C-alpha cells in the first residue's frame, strides 16, 4: 500500500502535513455526515407529507443510494489510494446483485 504522508527529515514538516491532511479529511467527513442527516430528514418529511407512493418510494431509494455512496467513499475510506481491490469486489458484488434482482423480476413479470 502507498502511504500518503511525506517522509522528509524535517519532523515539523511531516507533522504539519499530516495535520493538514487530517483536518481536510475530518472536514469532508463532517460535511458528509451533515448531508446524510439532511437526506434522512428529507425522507421523513416526504413520508410525513402524505405524498403518493409512486413518488415517495423511488425518492427514498434514491436518497438511500446516495447515502450508501457517502458511506463507502467517506466513512469507509474507499476514496483513498490503495483500496482498488476492495472497490473491485464491492462493485462486482453490486453488479451480481443487480443482475440477480433483474433476473427474478423478469421471471416474475413475464
């Protein structure tokens, strides 16, 4: 795996670089967490507003998909270098799952 920190002989430069990177990553996680809370509130409002199921269900599923992406990329650190193999397995599993759901939907509907 590749390390994302500098390896200079100057310890103060290394510490400053790591603090900057950690602060940036923490800011991304806090913003993502706030957006996920907002999406959850919007989903509750959509259900509570009494909208039709034809709008509410796909809307909630869309918000859930966005939250899954946020979970993977920010909280499980899939956006970092060195996580290509786990990402490949996750996406392969997603593809197999979607094909399976599509196959069963096709069998049931036709």
